[in-house]
C-alpha cells in the first residue's frame, strides 16, 4: 500500500499548534487557555536532513533538519521516528459502529526516549492507549513519573501529541503544550485547525484527552502515532527528551 511520509504527521501537528483556539478543558466555550498560558517563541526544527519546513511548538520558525550540531530541537513539532510513516488506507476508512468500544495499546518495557542532558521521568512515555467509550474516544499517555500541572520555570516546556490517519487526506491530530503558565490544547482536522473539541486532564502520571467520535467522523479504523517532547535551557546548556510511541511503524486502532 501507498506510504504517507513523516511530513504528513509533522504538518498535522503544525496545524494544531498554529491554531488560534487554545482552550481550557475546564471551561465551557470561553476559549481560554488552561492555566492562562501564553505561547512563547522557539524555532522549530525537525530531526534528519532535508529542506521541508515545519513550525515550532508555537507555530513560529522553520525547520531544515537540525540545530546545526545534529541535535533535535525538542520544541519542534514531533514527527515519526526515522523509518516510521503512516501507511495509507487508500480511500477513507468507513464508519463502523462496532469499533465504538474497541481499544488499542502500546506499552514500552523500559524508558527509551532520545535525550540530551538531564530529563525528568514525567517526560518519558511508557504506555499509549486508545479506548472507545461509545459516544467518545479516550487517548491516554502514561508517563514514567507524575506529570505537573505546569512547568517549573519559564525555561522549561513540554509538548505532547497524537496524530491519526484514516486514509488519504483523512488526517487528525491533538496536541498540548505545557509551560510555566499551564497547558494549552490544540486540534487539527484535515489540515485545518478547529477549536479543541473535548477535554484534557492530567491524572497523576497520565495525560488524558477525550473527544467525541463525531470529531473523527465516527468510529473507524486508523493508524496513529503519539509523542512527547521536553525541553529545558539551564546555564547555557540545553537539556531535552523526545519519545515517540510506537518507535517505528505506526500503531493501529483497534489492535
């Protein structure tokens, strides 16, 4: 089957990060940010070689491969790992009501994120799971530590993301960015950036996103990636961690 390149995933989350509709999941339609957070700028650069552009976590900057020393900019919009790419279903997968309560899970036996310097356990994804709840679908990332409600200072950031592909031109994404002021949430649908459609919660060592199946145009089979990036600038030194789940080929829902 036709493969969709890693750029597709990157673009989906770029659109999400550029959304002007960050929302507070605890508020009802006020369009406010969780914790009142405001984006601050860092250039986004994706790992690897090539001249494809991508935006950073705040939708600013361009990526042309790396920081110049071969290191990853962890504030860049996450993309699949080298060798990983979505496999297209071809035509969009059909709505299948029997999938409304199906699930998928990928567990990592041990921490395996790409990192430089020191990084907290809460930046390392250990389990990624998707659970159909009937009318809604829940996306959960479980980390190797308690996730904070906000980052410890203005030099520390974290970005998490999910991206799903139901077929050619049928791509969806959710992302969230944590800063000293709290968390912002974003969504992407068919390369557009609508208002975030559901809820975002930190539950101990887990980040949980729940959205209605209708946002995905009904329960359907799809391929997916999840990722986490953490970054801190300390005394002129950059510390970061990037972790993707699965590590190579895309996950599938259901599995």
